[in-house]
C-alpha cells in the first residue's frame, strides 16, 4: 500500500472504531477506490494515560506510543493521527521522533471552535474529558490563547463525566439520557456557551446520540474532517 496515513488507536478500541466509521462516512465514497487508504494501529496495550499523568509510578504510555509512531513512519505513512485526546500530553515528544506530521486533535478542535463559536460571542467553553487531559491542561492553554475561559467541572461533575467515559463507553453501555444531561448541565448550571468533547469516548456518544441543536465541539469528529480533507489532497481523491 502506498500513499496512506496511519491512525494510532486502541485508546480505547470502541473510540477507534467510531473514528474509522466517522472517517469512512465523511469520505463520501461511492466505490472501493474512492475510500481513503489508511492503516489502523489498534494498540490496546498502551497503558492508561490518565493514570500515568496522575501518578508517575504507574506504567508510562510513552514507549508504546513512540513505538507506534516509529513503526508508522517506517512503513511510509504520509501523516499520523492519534485517536486519543489525553495521549496528546506526549505530542511534542512524539512529533520529535519523526518527520511525518502528526495531526494535533486539541488544536484542531479549538481552531474550529474559534470559527464557529468564537470567544467574542461564546466566551465560556465547557470542558468534558478525562481527568488526565484536564489536569495536564492539554486544552486549557489552547483555549486561553484563543480567548476562551475554559470551564473545567468541579470534582462531582467530573465524576459524572468519568462515568460516561469509563462505565458507559469503555464498558459498551451507552446511555443517551446520561450523556445529554451532563451536556445540558454544563450549558445551564455552569453557564457555558458551548461544550467541548475532549475525549474520544465522548465522541462515541456524540456519534451515537447526536445533539445538533446544542453548541458542541466534538474534537474527534473535527479531526476526522481535517484528516479527510488532507488525505484526499494527498491521495488525489
């Protein structure tokens, strides 16, 4: 296979499946040859990113991610996308390993939000994601640079987000009412102007239970759009 991109997934596997489904639909292909060429690394053995960020005595995900990046590069990938927001904690170190461009999911999401829900009219951007992504400030600096106040939930609300990620999606038990109620609470009780889904598990919920009437910034879905645009240009499709 020539002229392909690589998806680094398995963090988790259901989120990677959602990424690929969303990608294939967004391609708008009408024949086998109109689909994009890509290679999926479903590396389910990558240690938990949030656990390591919270406690450095836990297994370090970086060596596994670095190996995936190096393998994708050696195989000739034209670009790489990491299907995990929290893994972007290691983005700079991973990009330093390869000349192959790695798509930056959080930056993609904030750039889209700035165009569609600008900080001038939507200053309070609610954050939903893992505690690792929250505590590492992966979105905080980017949001502040774009003029937003990133509204990060207090711990009781964060625990509800954790339940969506770990008990609902990672365990394969999707609950529309639970998902929608958390989004609505951020918009109302937290007085947010838009809500950022900064975890690929939350993107699984948004794919399954879309809420088009609500101002949602879905980092994974927006990254898919960028990857499709870039790959079509690279692959001549």
